[in-house]
């Protein structure tokens, strides 16, 4: 299957690409230091206390490190090494930590640039070294591409099932399966899940909007009935003293004051995506590695629907935006033919996003089912990827070590579960593949293991 096999790429970057990564890491660390934006969605709710001086920089850094370390070393690094494509967990989670850690403004971009240098100069050496080992576990990890790409296709079906019940979920599943089969038969050069995901997301949004409109009509009818019984029209309670509205307004104003800086950030992220050395997600990384940029753009565009409400509401509640915004700069960057266009379009996309935050917050307040859909989408993405990554990691284990490889990798994963998930579940299986690869190489050097051929 054309879309299922990821290409084998090294991490040798051109000078322009190296400078782009280093400069962007410096910028994101500086923005994190100013508490204007962070990448980790779990850290953003803690930023309000830091911004308002109720917690210390060191305490906020500890939170960021605790929530990010497993993803950096268990998911970000393995994915980059196996695909030859950088990802946001490797690039932006460390700059969250370094920016918050830095006690001085000038030190934050220095530390961020240093991390960028580690990425561009260190990863390629590690990649080359790993490929020269008797047990090449990085090549084996490319086995993860097929389950990730195809199981990820099902996330709209899972979201529909959770929010709207088994019947609609089953219908969506049949529709997606039919579209995948039709795409494989009629357009073999196209990623088979692209059309299916698009239709699935549209079905989810359609169900949510229909429910919200029906509920609004019901509420309007009830209010009209109540008004008809009373002597005069019912008056709405004044909302000027709403503390959440006041907080949202203050946060939006704070972010708009730094609009030029956000535009530079958007330009940099869009440029990084345009270089095609960066993928915004697990499935996207394998598609970028294969050179299927249009499918990668579709995947990240559909994925954004699950994160726009979360990023908008947490940004308005905390005063800290997402480092990658609503992630819409990813698909824009993948498709643009010119770096100069990427810089311009990335800046414009971020400008529109920041300026529209208050409006988006108000719209989401009126569409509760759409807002709930984003929660179900994120949960469904997580569920589908957890299974896909685990299954793909076991396939990689079998490719590099047969039954012994499965025993080591699967055993490490189960041990992590039994120990209370020292490494987050999403990252545990890829981390186990790397550890298992090191163990198998040690056994080979001790003459206790013969590598699997082919």
C-alpha cells in the first residue's frame, strides 16, 4: 500500500533547515518564558497562577517537566529517529520547559537555541549509529506506520459512538470502511483514509450542529411560552459582572498586545512545516516521510477540529496561547510551494487566530454539542493511537527480534502498566522498542542472540 509504508530518511538537514529549527526553538523558549504560550495543553491551565504571581517559576517548570518528559523521550525522539521527520513533542515540549526554567529573558532564547542545535546535530549522529547496529531497531520501527495510519482513520467513528450512540457510530463505521475500500480500489495512489476521515469528521460536526440547533429551538419555544404567560417580556439578567467574561476579556487583550510576536511565531512554524522536515502528529510524520504532503495536510486539518475548542478556551481562561496556535499552520505549510509564502501565510494565520479568540469563545459558548465533540475527538484520537502505537511497536519488536523481541518489548510495556505508568501510555511502547533494541544488541554481542534476517 503506497500510503502505508514510510520512507527511510536520515536527519541530515540543510543549513537553512538547521537555522530554521534553531531560530524557532529560541523563539518558542522566549515566548514560553514570557508565559505567552506553551505547547503542552496540560500545562496551560497552570499558567494563570504563574502569570498572576500566585505560583513560582520553579514550580511551574516542575509541572511542565512532569507532564512533558515522557512524551519527549518516549514518543518524540523515537518517532523522529524512526521516520527521519521532526515532531512537536521533540521540538516544542523541551522549549516549554527551558523557557519556564530560565530566570532571565536573554537566557531563554539561548537555551532554546542550544536545544535546537542538539536536535539538528545530535539526532542525525544517533540515527546513523543506530542504523549501523546488528539489530537495526529504527528500521524495524517503520513497521508502526501501517497501524498508525489506518487505525487513526477511525477516530471520527469512535467520537460519534461516544457522543451520539452506537447506531450513529455503526453507520459512520460502515461509511468509513466503504470509503477506504473504494479509495484503495479507485485511487491507489491516495492515502486510503483521507476521504474516510473527512466524511467522518463532517458527520460528527453535522450531528453536533443539528443537536444544538434543535436544542436552541426548544429553548426559544419554552421562553416564548413563558413570556406569553407573563404580563411582559422576560428580561435577561445582566452579564456585566460575570467574572469569567472579565477574565476572558483580559486574557484576549493580553494576547492581542503581543500580536507582532505571535505573527513571527506563526511565520516560523509555517516555514518549518513547508521545509517538509516536520510533521504535526504521529500519522503525519509517516506521511511526510513518504512524501505524501497532501494527505499529511488533510490529516492535520481534520485533527485540528479536536483541538481548536480546547486551545481557545484554555487560552482565554489562562492568558497563555498554544505555541502552534490551532495547528492550522501545519497543513498550510505542507502545501505551500515557497518559503516566502510560508512566512507570510503563517503570520496571517496566527494574526487571524489571536484576533478571533474572543469571537471563537462566544461561538463555542452557544454550541455546547460542538464543544463536547472536540472533547470526544481528542479522546478518540488518543484511543486509536494508543492501540495503533502498541500494535505497531509489537510488529517492530517481531521484525527485529521475533518472539524474543515481542517478549522484551511487550514485557516492558506491561511492567510499565504494573508500576503505575512511569512512562505515559502513549509513549511507553515506542520507548520499549528502543530499550528492547539496545537489549537485543547487547545479547548479540554476548553471542546469545542471532538477529532476525529480512
